[in-house]
C-alpha cells in the first residue's frame, strides 16, 4: 500500500534536518496553517484543542492557588507604555502601532499589547487603596503581539497566545513567595502533564525581563539538545508601582508602595512538546494533554457488526474518562494508522470481524508500536492505566535524553569539544561578568539559560575568564 | 447600620433613570473598570467568570453539533478585507489600522479584525479542495475591534469579546440548515441558561450583516421595553467564496463553489442579562451562569464553631454541584448581605451560633428576599432544586414583562400612542419598503427588529404607508 506510507515519508527524518522535520510535522499533522500576515499562524482545530487542554490544566492550578481571570484591553496608549523606562526600552522596538481608527488619525497612537504590565498597573492604581485590597492575584488568557523579524510556528511568531499573571502584594517577601509558587506550578505542570523535565533557576541580568528585578525560568531540553525557555516568573519589585503611583494604606495607617510579580507560559510550549517527544513518524503527544487519547479504527467496517462494535467501544472509553474517537472516514486502515501516528495519538485500537468474533481488539502504542490483544470488555477499565504508563515513560525517556546530553565544562576548549560532539546542556562555573557571557555568545552562540537552583559548584574559576567564580550556571544553544 | 445600606443607596433607582442605573450596576458590582483607552473596558474577575460560564455552556452546544474551535490571527491585510465589496463597505468606516510594526512603516496596512469572514475564507481556500473536505464547521472565541463613536460597557465598546462561527457547505440547503440550527442553539441557550425569552426571526434588508444574503436574529426585551439584538446567524450564500476563489471538486467530479454561514454571540449579552433581570438592589444573575450561586455568611463568626460549620457547609454545597463561596471578610453581616445582593448572587445562607445549636441555617432568595429556615444537613440536597426554581421563575417573570409590553399597531398614530404610554415591542404589518422603515426610524427612532417566524398576519395594510402589506414585523426602540 504505497499510498498508506505517503503521509509518513513526506516528513523529513528528524536526525537529517531537525528544522525541516519540525516544519513538516507542524504543517502535515494539521496543527497550523500560514495566514496572509507574515509571522501570524492559524491555530487549526488540533492545535486549538491541545491549547485548550493546556489552558484547562494550568487554569485549574491558578484557581486552586487563589488567582482569578480577567480580560484586559488589547491596546496600550503610547504614554502609558512609556511610564516605566526599562520596560519601554525593552519593548518599544518590537511593537505594532495603531495610528488610525474609525477613519480618523488618532490623537495618540496605541500599541497592540506586547505584554500587559502597564495595563494592570493602571487598573491596580484604580482599585487598590488599602491593605484590604491586597493581594491582587489576577491572570488573563489572551494573545499578544511582538513584531519579530524571523518567525517559526509556535516558537517565535508575531502574534502568540499565552496567559499572563500579574499580582500585587504588600511586601517583597510575599511577592517573592508568589514568584516561586508560580515557577513551581509551571515546573509541576511541565513535568507531570507535558512529560517535559525542567531546570528551574534564575536568569542572568542580560536575560531578564525588561522592567524586572529578577526573572526565573524553567528550561527544557529539546531532542536536538537545544534549550527552550518554557515559562518565566518575574519579581518586579516596586519599580512599576512607583512609576504608576500605586499606593495603599497599610494596617499601620502609613501610605506604602506595593510589590509586584508577573509570570507567563505561551503557545511556544506546543513547540516544546513537539521537539521533546516527536519522532520520524510525526507528533507524539503526552496523554494528559492529547486531544485524542485513543483512536478506534474499524477494520473491514462493511462487515456486519464491526462499525457498531467500534462505536460502542468508543462510547464506553469516553464514559471511563478516555478521550476516544472513532475514525469512520473512507481512507484505508493503513492510511489511518499512519495519519493518527503522525498526529501523535497515544493509543490506537484496531477492531475487525475476526477480533469481534473472539471478543477481542488490538491495542497499539504510538511510542513503541507495541501491539497487544485485549478483551474488548476490558478496554475501558484498562486504558486509563496504560495512558498513565505512557505518560510516565515519555517523561523518563525525555529525562534520560537530557541527562545523556548534559555535560560539565571547565574551560572554553572543553565547551567547544562538547558542542562539536554531543551538544546539549553544559554546566559551567561563571564569574557573573557580562563580558564572559557575551564572549561565549559571540563565539559559540551559547547563552546562560539560567542559574539552576539545584546545581552545585562546578569549579572555582570562571569557565571563560578563569577568574574566581561563584555562580554555577546552565549554558546551551537555545530556541 | 447606615454603612450597610451605602452600597445599595448609591445605585440610581431603576425606574428613575435606567441608563444611570445600568452604569451604576456595572461599575459598583465590580463587573468592569474603565481603561485608559476610550471605549475599551476591563472585564474584572466577576464579569470574566460570568463570561467563562457563558462560554462553557455555549461551547458544549457547539461541540455537540460537530463544531471545532480554532484561533485565527488578529490582523487582516487591507487587500484581503477589500475582496468582498459589500463587506468592506460595511466595515471600513469602523476599523482600526496598524501602520507601523517593529519600528518600520508597513508596506501594507493591517486592520485589527472587526469580524473574521475574510480570514476564514483565506484559510478555507487553502484547506478545501474536495467534497471530502466539507462541511467545515469552525468557531473561534476571541475579541474584535470596531471603532464606535459612543460607547457603553458591554452594549457597545471598541473592543468586545465574542465567538464567531464560520462554516462552509457543499449546498445552499445544508448551509441554510446550519444557519437555523445555530439560531436555535442561541435561542435555547438564551431561554434555558440566561432566562431571557427570545423572538427568533429574519432581519430586514437594511438591518442585515454586510456581505450576507440573509441575517437572522434573536431579539430580547430589556426591562425598559427596548430591544436587544442578542445573537445573529447569517447565510452568506456563495458571495464570499466566489470573491475568494474557494472551490471544491464534488462527487460528480465537477468544480463547484461552496456556501457559507457565520454566527455570533458577544459580551453584549452580559448587558442583556443585567437589563433583563436586574433590580434596584443591583444585579440579579440567572443561577445557570452565576459565578457564585450561593454565598455562605457566618454570623458572629468569632463564636465557637460558627466559621468551621460555615466552611463545612460551603464545601458540602460545592460537592453537590452548587457553586458556593464563603464570605470571611471582616465586613459586617449587613454590609455582606447588601454587597452579595448587589452582585446578584441567587442564594444566601446565614449561619449564626443559635442556628448552629439547632442544626439550622437561614436561606434567602435574591429575587424575592423570601427567607426560610432549613436544616444544615439538608442544604446540599435541597439547593440544586431551589436554583432550578429560581432559574424558571426568572424566565417566567421576563416572559410576563415582555408579553405585558408587546402591542399590535395598525397605524402610525397607534404606534405613537404605544410609545408614549407603555412602550415595548410593537407588532405591525409592513409592506417591506425601505421608505416606510426609514420614515418610522426618522420620526420615532423605531426599527424593525426582525420578521418573527412565529408572528401571524396583523393586518392587510402597511402600518406606515397603508398599501397592501405581506410582512408581519417586530418593531421597537433598540440598544
């Protein structure tokens, strides 16, 4: 059946050209379509369903920790964006400007939000007056716009979807506690639900958010050894609050300035899922977020009772909490196998007339292609456990890959050797000087990903300049 | 306790000035805050939670009828917007234009989507080739921008949130079936979940959507007798598809042009809920969409066991499917009663030390203020039924109000008399001529809301010109 293989062979092999493999997978699996505006993609139903699952799992964690959602305006007046100086310096070069509305030139131009700190500050100034109004724990799900020069679906686009949390607290201690709580929520979500092992740590000065006192990130390793910054959590101190004049009367009756955080995860994480778990046959989706967890494919569906039995099984699976779907298109079974493999559906059930006679069906795992014959009746009770196993195996595999591609380096030549051999994450001591950071970036394209919380001292001296160095850091090529 | 009443007395009485009453309610109940951009509001947590409930109930209906969600770009290139002539004529005067991005002037300006027909058409042209690719049943939840001159929270704003469905079909019959199916879904949702009785019907030529062959609407009566167009469903024919060159190869191997629909409901409906059910004490929210269905208020909460019992009851209510919340702020009970009434929470439970001794609590309905004493133990089983009763009563009350303010008219003087006495909906026969429609609009501000499916012949002659008339129509002042 040459046609059945066509879908698969159209995907560039992963280890031949990782970039082309990625583009093939996102387009052919039906995740995105390009739009007429450069750098803006269409999130097709499959990507949207995936994002809705991500959203629902993260949102439940936000709400369980006391956060509420809001919907803020899309536009920021130029004068408002300008209020916090380091913030505007970081974002001004990449915003899109509205100059005309309703047929007239606007008195003041508006930018399309690249992030919403300034909007939240303006709102907080209106609604926060007393310690009773604190903390403010707000979040929004929306899209933002940054006018990137070179773009790639999910990884870097001019419009992307995300959530942005913005909170306001009476003390720096409480705000810092929030920053860490949210970083931990992202780490927990990535590891448990996306099967992506993370490195939690603090960003260097040069890599922190424009306007933040400190930025923390979770960093994940992609299959090609590069790092993906997968979520960030910022401690903003009282810089924005001072710039916007936000004040509150504390319990001691004194007027004080509150302390702020912001934190976000975006559709970029979908690129991370793809590049962590995908293989030569296409996507591999972690069961916890897969839009379809099990596809049921009737074989010889014209034979009496086959379609009905497959439909009954699909319904029974859905009743037991498995997101199951039947494929009743008129494609051949072989085509269907390849298509759902390409779309990364964790499990496939094949059900033909002979299986039906024996009360059995064939269960196939996307990851290993391992086949087993099981009783139809037992499937609804069995599958949730199988999905959990797959979820854990995906995490273990990604963890093994990361550990196998993480090295220590004590000098620049050692770094060069690692990059030219196995690549991946490099643990190396750093003096903290921006010069050393810049020099490794210029020569090797390497950046500090973060200063991991869990990383012990690698050496006494800086990997770059050889001077006394106190900071163990994670370095990598990054997306 | 004068402080306790302050919240309430700050609301303008509904029958004194309905417009001011509305503004007071939306601001003081914490639904919205104004932003620095004229006509763009902030949807605060309470409004966002309400919209999330609306979204989840509507989205389930869309998915149950085979629709899938997508996320389309925010921007439309000018040349793309220009492709369908009557569409651009309708929308060009009210769009916002991006002229600069990333520090440079754009080669072609982009508008912020006022609606996304053109984006869906461009996408459909890419993905639809054969009858196997039809129907396309897509929807998106997003915000859109229309540069309105005069704005009011929810009712008319420069940015608003909505869902927009866009579908593509092989035949006009199938597309028209979809148009009616979606209108019925809106009607069912409005009546069952929002307790808002609707009039389903077809819009006149002058009131239809720019680019549509036919527009259908559901119209609801607000407390002041004015109409609110609450959702629309459009039959677009093949006009857009021809303009965009969308074609498919049918089963008979001929190249054909498909037929299209679009349909939407927006955050405007929140204004409708407010103006249908609200009263002098503030909001009244239908239980099916209320963010909080029952607030639990401990009385003398410092007394032993009161707070614990109230917390246990709140948890038990949540377990039985009631969205319950405890109010543990240090406001007085009287203040809390007024505040949650103002926020339209359908039920309140008061629980004090004496109640606790007897194993009882006091249940108060928002609508009637009727109080009853019930056993604490029985509350979790009892409340779902009480909420259903309230939901039904709200519908019945709105229906009674609408019927009491619906009149028939057979001449212009009769219309003037109705408008100057009780106002409301007017059933009157119409010749279908745009001149008569325009004349009643100019003189009385009256518009045809729609031509209701269920309305029989009122008279033989047009209410305006007196000529032979075939169309029974619904006329009203409208938001």
